[in-house]
C-alpha cells in the first residue's frame, strides 16, 4: 500500500512508528479498518472529545435516514412538497425519520466544525498530518454543501428563497458567474431542472466524494499517524507516538461496546428531541412569484448574508471567504521557519478573532423587516404573519366568539387572551407615527363563523381624515382559522383544548 | 472502563431506547390521525383564502352565487342533487377537481351561458394555463366540501355586517378612470365624463342600485355581471338599446376590477 507516499509533501509511511498492531490485520478488510490495538491514550475522551467518532456517527445516521426518505421523496416541483406532507400525514414514523435527518444534518455541521476547531487548537495539522488536515477541510466543506443542497428539497418557501439567495451570490463572479448559477439552477430560476440537480448532488455526487475523502482521512488517522493528544506537561502536542503512549488497548470488546453505547445515547437523545421538542420546519409551497416578507439564509450561512450587507457581493461574498479558506487550508504547508504558525498563543488569538467575526456577521445577517413596508401593514403582519402560526391560532378556535370588536371599547366578557390581544393591538396603533397628531385611529377586529369549524378573522386599521390626512384610509388583512390546529407547544395547547 | 461495565451500560441504553421506541409505536396511530386532521384543517384555511382571491367574484364570498356569473356552491342542490343532474358517476370531490382543473367552456345550465365569447369559467390548473398549482386546487376543493354542514342546514351561520372598505388608492382610481373613458364612455355617462349619446344609463349613482340589487353579494359583482353578461340585468327603460348595442367591453379582469372600484368610489 503506497497511498500515503503518493500524496504530496508527506513523510513516507515507513518512517512512522506504527503503534496499532497493524501487521496482523492485513488479512481482513474489516480489521484493516479497525486495527486490533489502539494506544490507550487515543481512546481517552479528552484527547479528541470523540468528535471524529461523532462525525462518522452522524454521517451514518444521515445515510440511513436519507435512504429511507428517498423511498418516499419525489424530486419534482409538482410533487416534492406534497411528498413531504405525506411523510407527516400518511407514512407511519415518516415524521421521525424526517426530523432525525434534519436534526442529524444540523448536528453534523456543529460536530464537524467542532472537530475542525479542536484539531486547529491542538495544532494537529503538522508534518504528516498536513494532508489529513486538507482532507478534513474538504470533509467540512462537503458537510456544508450537503446541508445546503438538502435545504432546497422540501420545496417550501423557506427552502426556495434561502437557496435562491444563496446561489445568487455566485452571480456576482465576473465572466463565469451567470453561467455558473444557470448550471446550478438549471435555468435563470429554480424549477424542475434545478431541483433535480440539487437532489442528485445531495444523494449521489456529494456523498460519494464524502466517502472517498473520508476513506483517505480515516486511513491516515488510524494507519499513518494516529491521533494527537492533549497537550500535557512535558509533552509536545505534535507527537503522537512516544514510548509512553504505547500502552495498548485491545480493540475487542471494549471499543465496539463503547461505540455502541455512544451511538445509543446519541440516538436516544435525538429521538427524544425529535418526538417532544422539535418539528422540522415546513412552510408554504414554494412560490417563485411571491418573495416572502423576510428571506433568510440557512443559519449556517447567515454569516455570509451578514457579510453581504457590508459591501460588494463579489469581493465580500466570494473573494474574501475563498481567500480565507485557502489560507486556512494551506497554512500548514507554509515554510515554518518562523514557527509562529505553530505557536499555540498566536493560534488562539487568531481563533478568537475569527470566531468573533463570524458571530458578529451572523448577528448582522439576521433578517429584519424590509424598511419599505407601511408601518400599519407591519402591525397587521405581526398579528397575522405569513408563515408562522398567528396569535389567533394560539388563542384557539373556541376562545374566539363571533363579533365585531373595536379597540376603542373594552369587552369584559371576552376570554382574557382575546382581551390581551385587543389591548396589544390598540397599543401598537397608538405607537404608529403621526397618531398623536390626527388622533382619530381605530382598530377593528371582526370574527365571523365562516363555515363548519372555520372562522374568518379580519383586522382593520381605520384612520379618520385629520390635519395630516385628506381622505380617511383603511387597511385590512384577513385570516382563516380552522378548529383543528397543529400543536403549537405543549403549554399553549393545554390551555385551549379544554 | 472494563468490558463488563461497558456491557452493562450498553444493555441499559438499549433498554431505554427500546422503551422509547415502544412508546412512539404505541402512540403513532393516534398521532397519524391527528396529523391528518390538522393537515385537512390547514388545507381548508388555505382554500378559504384562495377562494377569496379567485372565486368569490363569480360564486359569491360565502358561496351564495352571483346572478348569472356563477352558480351557488354552498346550497343543498350542489351537495345532493347536482351529481345526478349532470350524470357524474364518481364522487363530489372528483367532480370539484375535474371542474376546477379544466374550468367550463360552456355552462351546463342556460342561465350560466355567459356571453358566448369566453369560457364561462376559466381553467384553474397551471398545466391547463390556469393560475393555480394542484395542491392549491386540492385546498380549495377541501374548502368547498366543507360547505356541506351549513348547506344541509346542520349548522346555521349568522353573517356579520362590517362595511366593506373601498380602496381609495389614487393609482387604482386613475387606472379605472382611463378604462372607463376608453371602454365605457361610448355608451355611459359618469359625472364629468359625458361624451356619450346615452345608449346606456348614466352610471353616476350606480353605487346605490349596485348595493341594493346584490343583497348578499358585493356591489362590484353587480357591475361585473352587467358588463360580462348583459342579458342578466337588463333595465326596462333600456330594453331597446340593449338589443342594438348591448352593454359590454373586452377587458382584462384587472381592468374590470379597476373600473368597478372607480365607479363605486
């Protein structure tokens, strides 16, 4: 096996002290993957926080749940959304598989990122580990790409617009930008072609490359240089193989048992979260003609959305991140005579600066309402949001008696939540600009029995003519509310189910 | 850790995990049922607002029908007698789907014959050139089927009366005025616009008869009907003119809405 020596800039494998009883295991593929002995220190939790293991765990979890989802998912714009709907309403445990896949994907980003940071802080990217570092960054990028491509697949408003915005960053690259986005989206905007492309990327192309890289990465860690250890007194964090680390632990049965145990604990945790605390989001069907009030990149790309607010998309959205990434990937290869790059102190400083920047940018990237909306419309929208459940839904069907209610009166006989809502409505109206001057503003709430188990709710803001206003103006918004509502949260439902 | 203790830990975790799965499996049937009911409720909500946007101008905002523009959908005939009447062999749900997706080129009843030049109801499915996706059609179908209880008198709904707001948006009004001058002023007078040889009635006070005649429906529907199906609302004094130069103009739906708003301002 000459793989290691064919990779650039690396010490040939033969010069490395092999600690893992490798010579016995050449006969079996499985044992080749899992050597008979491990250095005791390397399975010590604090050495790696087991982050490599967890990364693989999530990759396996994503593969298994993903395969099941593929059975039901249909990658066409006409069917994609309803096939996700069927997972929730028709297919037993469909929700669980979907929630696990979504949660697992987001957790995988976190774990893989932490893994990368742990390696960085421990300085475990030197000498033979340089190539491992590069493959690791490749795996990290693939994880992000997998998450991003999977984001589009439910084909709801959230997915559609997040990914549309994401890909539009590539638009700004001179010369090839337009072509690149056209190739990605399969046209000038996402449609059947683009969905299919993202689907194939998500289920075939990216996972295959991921597996290849993972094989190299794993081979190098297990076979070539082992893992690095926490820096302790007297030990240089660059060494992995000094004599005192040679104390060995047999693979069987401890290590498989420990891995089984950790996997079970993880599964239990994820299942509990998915069952009682989490629902994978599903907004309205994607609508290319209707840009939602606020569009938001996936949380792991919010920093990029934040950065784009600072200046030119090409420079800030592409050049800077790419240069940063290139530096980050290749810095272990820089001539190291200054030794600065290996100095733990500098490393930590750089780490702190970089993470502060990312966090700051993420906060900047959080969406706010477009400033162009009329303030009265913003009030209506806050009571009747486009996507999330409204306050009326939280109050509950039975607590909304038919009637016409005005903010200028009080209604002692109404259910208290509805009174609070009316009160909040009138407070919001009083805070509208100019209200103090022309005074005469009224909010009206009309609740109608519209059909069996269906109510229509109208909120209207009416303004009389006054010194600032020649004609009276009215603005209204409507919402329909059915008796059967998804549980919003355990506390809210228990109050209105009785 | 030694192997025995690890083994015990694995066994413990496996027991917890299995218990968890048993709980989930036991509650799954009721959860599925609830999820279905919720999805249906959500569909009815979405259907209601799509109906408001696309259908009420012909079928009335509460499904009561609008003159000769469109039949009532929230009445007992629709739910009990309509399928045998047209000889539809399958379910009401399928009938609604088929009708909505393809629209109607010709009315099946004489009074909904339209003016003979356009489909009496356009196709709604995007595949046939309509504006709606199939999941939206599905939602509207759920909403229409939900009229059943009130149509059959199982429940009664008391309508409330909140005055409709008339949008005084100057942009709409000026667009409406342009449409009027171009398409209607040849026969009608409206306040300062009186170039017409009075082939048709003066519309200056149309807001009054419009809100009287369409008791349960919105005033603009009266104007829509007058323009789209002139035979439906012929005034006695204009019987002659209605034969020689019947009311009507070729307009887009948006122009029709604009001009109605203008006339009702």
